[in-house]
C-alpha cells in the first residue's frame, strides 16, 4: 500500500461552543489515504484538545512508522486494525483514520459499500439531528430558525439551560435532544431533568463527569429521560460498565479507534440491552460517510459535522431533511475534492 496524508483546518460556519466555555472557530483534522494500484481509500481524524491528541502528534507518529503502515497486505481490514492498534497503542485517533481508509479501500476493491460488506440491509435508518452550539439565547434561536430540521441536539451546561430549552421549544414541536458534555453536577441534573422532561426532551447525553459512576447510578435510577454515555464510553472496555448507569451509548469512531472496534461495541451494547447512538466530532463528509454506513445498526445518530462546517473535503452523502443517503457506489461512498486537499 501507499500512504499519503494532509493536515487541514476546517472552518465552522459559526463559532462552536460546548460546556465549560470551550469554543472553536476551526476544526483541525488529519486526512489520510491508502492506495493499491488505482484504488484509493480515505480516512479522517479530527483533533480534540481535551483528549490531548493534536494533528501534529498524529503526523509525527505516522511518519515514525510509515514503512510499517504501508507494508501490510490488506486482505482483511479487521486484521489491519489489530496490526495498527499494536503499532500505535497510544494514538487511537490515528488508528481510526487509517482503519477508515483501509475499509474505504477494501470496499472499493470489492465494489461494495461498507454496510453491504457488513450484511446490514438499508431498511429503516435513523434521522440525523442538527446541533445547536452554546451561544446567547437569541443566537441559538436564530440558528434553529435558519436550519429547519426534524430533530435538534442542544448543547447545554450553563446557568441558563432551562431558559435556553424553553426558548427553543417555543419555536418548534420537533424532538429535541440535550448534550451536557459532562457539564452538570448530580444535584443540577436531578433538578434540571424533570424540567427538561416537561419540555419534551427525547434524550440526554453525558449529564455528569465521565468518572462520576456513583452519581450516574443514582441518576439512572431516577431519570425519566433516557441517558446516553459519551465521554464515559470511549473504548470497547467501557461498554460493560455503562450497563445500569446509562440507557445507551454514543460511539465516536475517532475516540474508540475506528470502524472495526465500533462494530464490536455495537454488538456488545445490544447484548447488554443498551441503545446505540453514533456521534460525530465535527468531521467533514469523509468521517460522516463512515458513520453513515453504520446507520442500519443504530437507534440514534448525530452526524451533522458537514452541516456545521463552511468548508468540506468530499461529496457523496446527502442530507434530505435529516434523512441520509450514501450516493457513491463503493467503500465509504464518497468522492474526494482533490482541490480542497
């Protein structure tokens, strides 16, 4: 195989803010490609500060073992993931990008989209939500009005949380989801959840700090709204612990180290009676297309990264009022914008 990579700074349409005042105007991302002959597969990994992995770190690790990355004979992407997992044990983001590229390449070589390779018929698939980042109430309302959508995810974790949701609910009757990004204490969550339930909130993502398992056990027993783990469920070994603490898990491909472990996480979650959501980390259409191929296996999905960015790197997935279609014939189903790279 031949490896190439690109470093990108993808601008947001609006500054993107979540709990604890973390704001971004651009999403730093690593794009990789793996090629065999005329077949080229692409992968993506956005850098996230609070996971302490930068694009520069990914590139340094990649270049340190470039020859080893290229020498593997791609017979099975799952075997390649295990190889990469041992090659870069401290860099799951980089492993994800390479695993994604390997699956894209393998699918193109086989002439099938990934969900077809996985024997998951494209029947009923969940609608993607659209995320409203933290801002002034007026601006959050304006963002909602600018993008009519069948379901929204609202970033919370402020002292105005209830006022925000009330203002947004006054504008729409569609389902609303909440993501606190670990921004509440147990006491705040116990106070806010009944009020949010009265406002028709569909689910709450990561209400408490990622390691507050005792608090989550209490909240799980009392919450009238389904609770989904995000920061508390990063890797495969975290899935089992979420049972009896959360009603579902939100899998992020970048965090868990790729499509290969995500498949196993879904299987385990189902065996434990947990609902399964897959989320984005502000990826372009490259990463979003990887999520799209999991749609037949999911209960909920948040794959709106390309809608939040003002610059994209590929085409091939279509959002029809939240309903997602994969347009390309094989692999991830995308066409790369070579000029953007």
